[in-house]
C-alpha cells in the first residue's frame, strides 16, 4: 500500500462535511483549517463575518473548501436553522465541533448571577443544544458521525480563579461520556478534545504574569500550546478511519499539564 493512500485511509476526510461552531475563534478556527486541509468541506459558525472571511481566505489559499453561516450557539432555533442550511447546501453532516466558550476571572464570592448564567449558557448550553440538534440528525439519519466537544484542563481538575468556567467544562466532559455511551449503537462517536493552556481571546484577560509563571511551572514542556497543535488530534477524532473505535475519550493536548502533580 502506498504511504499516502494509507494515511488517507486513516486520517483523510474527503467527502465529509464538518460544522465548526466557534470556528471564527482562534482555536476552533485553526481546527477548521486543519479539517479542510484533510479534505472536509468546512462550515464556520459564529457571529463575526469579518473573522470568518479571513479564516475562509486561509482555508481556500490552502486548497480547502468552506463557507460561513451566522448563528447564535445558544439558540436551538438558530442551530436547527443551521442544520437545515448545511443539509440544503452540502447534503450531509459528518462532523460537529462544539467550541463556543467564554470565561471570567471574577472572585467566587463576587460572581454576579448574570455572569454565572451567561457562562453556563454559552459553555454548557451551546454543547447541550448542539448535541440535541445535530446528534438527533446523526442518529435518525443512520449515517452516524463524530461530535467533538471542546473541553478544558479545568474539566479534569478544578482551576483557581475560573470557578464557573471550570464547572461548565466539567459538565461538558460528563455529558460527552454520557452521549458516547448512548449513541454508540448508532455509530455516533462523541469525544472531548482537551486543550491545555493556549492563549486565546477568552483567556488572555486572566493570564497575568503571576498566573503565567504558575502555568509554566505546572507544564512539563514549559510553554504555551500553539493553536495548530490541536489540529492533528481534531483530525484523528473527526474521521472514522483511525478513530472508528474511539468514543467517550478525553484527548488531552496539554504539554504534560495533566500528568503533573508535585
């Protein structure tokens, strides 16, 4: 077997359609580029058309295909309309990446109800609703599929200063495992991609010099991750070649952070 053919069988996404919710952001945008480079038609989902246009330009420059659909990730109506738009234009949905997220470093005793509810709604509610909408389609269509929920180190161990964020990510990890078990007979795989520390819009405000020093001291590789370093893991989980028997997994890309204790 030729090397390229072998790799395509394992990791290629030709003919697949991938919906990337949060694809206008830094981390999920890089994942979208990677899925497109592996052959998938990528649908970027978000609210910022300008960022989507820039990302699509990079996707197309690399020979990939994609398009943008504006949607509110916390609206079931928007997500249902998104599904209809993707089926109408592309004919199928094979991969869904759930990556909408917000964060805050408000001290616990000072967290207002409104902030708590907003973070829960975006980080957990968007995953819950997307899995309802797209998971139902994958199950009922009989085609199966791959759902990749973006987790966090704080979903594995609680992190200081991001109380609500940590709680929502722990819930994302939990619901991913529950759905993996529920939908395995329908060939719908549900996994959690778990980034370590990657500077991005939602966490830059909490990366004070003191916190950065603490993170580096707990990361054996001694550096932040680069968004591109999430791509290979996402490609693996997206396809049903090499990952056909992987469901309910938490795949950490963290420079060894989760392996560190004292």
